C-alpha cells in the first residue's frame, strides 16, 4: 500500500468566465473563497495531502502563493487540460486515491469527505461521490473520490476535450467500465434543494449573506448540521440559492 493514500485536489484558476478572480474574493470576514476551502478541508481526518492544481498562467501566481502560505502543495499545468493537472499531481505525489473538491464550494464538508473516503474503501470502488443531487446533500457540501490509477489511465487514453476539461466525466458517462458508488446523505443532512456554491456575482452576494448568518464563533468550521439547519430556515428567502 502506498504511504500516501488520499490526496485532495482542488482545481482553481483566475480566468473563470462568469466570475473572474473569484477564488481570491473575500467571502467572509477576511477569508477568501479558496482560503475557506483549504481551511475546511484541513479538518478532514482521511486526507493525507491537499494539492492546488492551477494554471501555469502568471495571473494564477497569487493562487499558488496563497497555497504556499497555507501549507498546501501546488501543481501547475495547462489552462484548459484540467485532467493533465491531476495526472501530474499523481505522477509527483503517487497517492492511492484522489478526492476532488470543487473550488466553487466554500462550505465543502470535512465530515462528509471522511464519510465518503470510508464508504469508498469499504465498498472497494473505483469512484464514489456524495455530490450528485440524488445523494441528498445540499449542493456545495459534497465531493468525489477516484482511484488514482484509474484517473491516470483515463488521462493516458483519451484526448476528448470534454473529458480533459471535466476530470471525472469519463467515469460518469462510462459507469459500466468501473465500480461506481453513491453515498447518500444522513437523514438529518438530507436537503438537496439547497444550492451553496459560487458561479456568478449573484451567487457570491447570496453566499456572503448566508455565511454572515452562520454561528460566528465557529467560523469558518461550521458543521454540516449548522449549514443544513440555516438552509432550511432561510429556504423561503433563498430562491436565488436554490436549484
């Protein structure tokens, strides 16, 4: 067994088409979006290393600088070939599995990352997720895990652009080739109606408002239960945050 079992990779760049530079935008009392994501992932017990996979472009230097200050490893590569960035991280660090966290999700749940890793191991899967809508968590709390050797094989065997850009899409579209599983939310966290990610300026404004109403003394390590409770409380006034 590899000494390094689970690497968490966050892909981020500064040239987001809908909200450029969003990774470094302040979302809560001095915390940028990416800073909150790194901080929360560090609370996961089943992650051995956190890696930022970003672009070689100079405007992504501030992302790499932030990662360095937070003791997060950095792999840089193609602006558009995201799968190649993941493959480079695998070649450098040799993890057994990759946990993929979306850089749009400041409320990604470390507790649910741990549950996902344990589920993936127990079921001996190639790929597992708790972020699909049918899994039941609010959009933005979940993540994915994939066997590193499977992801590397896909990277080595396909040049189809959509699979190079969307790292796990090949697996999702070819489930019959892999051992795939979905981890469903615990009953107390089941609330798929809520959408808690940041794609647009409006999402950013909604998220700032939402975070401001979470318990300040727990920031930024709010529990999944805190987040779901507030989502349910605010649902009637959260129409722009609900998919």
